[in-house]
C-alpha cells in the first residue's frame, strides 16, 4: 500500500510565499518513504 502525506492550505498568503513553501516542501521531502501531495487553493495554481 502506498503511504501518502497530504496537506492543503487556506486561501491566504501571497503567490511568492506559496512558491517558497512549495520549494521547501520538495526539498524537505527527500528520502521520504511516502508520496507527498499538496493541495493549494485555486488562486495559487
């Protein structure tokens, strides 16, 4: 069974902050034995 780590964030914050968070999550996920899923709000896609 595939392990998932899933998170969403609310519709607040700026696009620059969202991009910074996404990059930090990718960097921090190195070596995880699970799939990382992030669900941003539509305004940040």
